[in-house]
């Protein structure tokens, strides 16, 4: 069944109704139009795939937030205190309030509810449309479980304890005042879902030479699911399983690192057939399909609202490292060129009809560095060095083996900082390392927070930042008012 152009903006009225179900901040109290959905929409195979596109489209709405959240409170990128990003800038300075408009989980729960709704109603289509086969239904459910799991993985890393919703909101009798579940409960559900999804997912069905490039990397297949599993297990300190799922992706033989001379193709034109595993798609040839970062965050003309911390980057990147993205002036690194240019050699900027850089969630470099970190935590320092070597050498750097586990932890974290510059991963990486063994290394994140804090806030933060709940966001004030069963993150309720 053709998937009607990857993530095409939905035009059918029923798909629009689906989007309306979770379109407001009060996602848990909005009454769904279930009879309309049931009677007018879910009747044939095409309806399922339209809803699948709507689900991806909903998660895509969170992609710019994912980029910002992954860099905002970290140390390598700075967001300017200029409209429309003042709320984010306050958070970067550790001036965080439940009433801050940027503190919103709306897009994640919108994608979650669409995934839940899709998995509920595709069973009905399977019963009435013989062209919608069991294999097709399993594949759709696997993709829905992936998007739901990825959404929850962001939620627990940003908020820690969050409402766990695994059933769609279908009627006014549904429980719409759902309390928070613990991070442990949410992660258990995510792992359970991904283990189920990997056995139902498509594998190489979209890998043919004539296949739509966006289908190969823009739809979650078995390997995207296993990459997410490896990442979740790494976060959860289950290092043997993280390593094993990296091995499953590696053993497929389908992925590798792009060579240095083709590295920039990861970003332009994107959808690398060698390295990319999963990336959210954009296509500037379609209406409303440009990447929203080009509206304000990283415009093609005028100044960007996010910029590298030059002091940090010049210490981090050496002149020969291709990840400076600036071969003509390597001591002036600019990782944003991966979004702004079409060539690393010439630095030619994108045109106004090329505002469609994809957002990469997983590529083979994730696998090599998750593998390195997991092996190091399993005391296989030699093996970890070999996997760390791969991305370093691809970046035109040499690698001298690191002898101790502690030093190798630092080297891997530093390499991830270089490899995923401005890709929305730095904050989550430092938080993951800091929280290991019951926040054994929380000084890492304390130093980072204090360095980015407003000068007036630092004396106050000196004491508060030792509370590990300060590393997570507050529950949005509007949801606290609407849902009497939600309890605020205690750090923000004092």
C-alpha cells in the first residue's frame, strides 16, 4: 500500500478531526468526536495510512522543541533572548517556572494519542477490509509503538514522572484525569512496547533502489526500533542489553558510517542510504513542509536565534575535525552549517526553497557510540576504545587508546559532543552520565547549569542545584489546574 507521500499534510476531514482530539493544552480533558471518527473514517486501508501520516506529522511538530530542549540547558549552544524565544532563554538561565509558555508537553501527548487511536481503530479496518492484511496491521502498529515510545522517552528525560496513557481517548466516559506515573513505570512500558514492536516491524521492505528515500529512513523499521531500544537501555543503565541491541543493528550489515568525503551528505541532501536509521522528513516542495527551524531559529537570511558558544567549541574542536562545518576558517567553527549549507567544501548556502533539512534521531554513529559507552560500563575498555575510534577517524582525527574506565567515560562524552553538535542530544547525554549510579557524577550537570545561569540567579542556585529534581521541568501550570490528579514536581512547589 502506497503511503501517499511521506507525512503529506492531511486533507481529509476525518484526519483533521483526529488532530483536533489532542490539539489543545488540556489534552486530558478534551472530549473526542469518536462517533464521527468511527462512522466516517475508519473503513478502509487508505484511512489507516492517512492516520499513520497524521501521527508522524504530529510527532514532527515536536522536532524543533526536541532540538531546543537537547541544547538549551547544556553548554555548547546559546539561545538568544529575542522573540519568539524569550521563554526558552529564561529556562537556559535556570529561571524556570510552571507558567513559562515554553514548558509544554502538548506535542508529545498529541502524537501519543494519535498512536493510541491508530492502534485501536486499525483492528476494525482489518475486520472489514480484506486488502488490509495482518502483516500490514502489524507493521502499522510497530510504527505507532515506536512513535509512542520515542515520545515517552523524551517526556521522562524532560519531566521524569509523567502521565502514562496507553489507551486512546474515545468517549466522554474515559478517565481524563490521569495522575503521573514514575519514570520506572514509564520506561518499563516503553521497553515492553519496543520489544513487541521489533518483532512486528518491517525490515527491508523500503530499501529497494526504486524505493522512496523518505520511506527507508522516515518510517520506523525494525532497526530504528532496535536503535531506540539500545538508547533506552543505555539511559536505564542496562548496559549488556544496550550493547546487544547495537550488535543487532550492526549485524544486519545494512548500515555503516558515511566516509569522511561524503559526511556532509547526512545533512544535505539527507536520507543517507549508508548511515541514517531514522529521521523526520521535510519536503519544501509540499505545502507546509519546510522545517520550522528556518522560520526563526536558524533562518537562511538574517541572524540565527541559536548560536554556538564559541569559547567552548574552539576548545572542543581541532582544526582538522570535519565537524567544524567550516573548512575555510576552521578556528571559527559553526555546526549550524549542517542546516544552512548544501556543501561542506564551498559553504554554499541553502536557497529559500531548500528549508527542509530533516531532523535526525538515529544514525549509525549513535550505534557506535552507544556501543562504546555500554562496553565501557561493562569494563570492556579495549572494546569501547575500538568503537570510539570509528567516529573519531571518520572525522579525520587519530585515536590514542584511553587506559582507564573513568577517562574513557570523559572521552566518549566529549566525542558525542563533537559528533552530535547542534543535533539536540547534548543535555540528555550529560544528564544520562550525571545520573549514573544514583547521580554519582552530578557535579557534571551542576557545573553546566551554573555556567549558563543568570548572574543574579547563581547565588540562589548554588544550594538548589544539588536537588536532582531541578534537572527536570515543572508540570505545566495549565495542566495542574485542569487535572486535579496531577502533582507538581516538588522542586517547583516550594
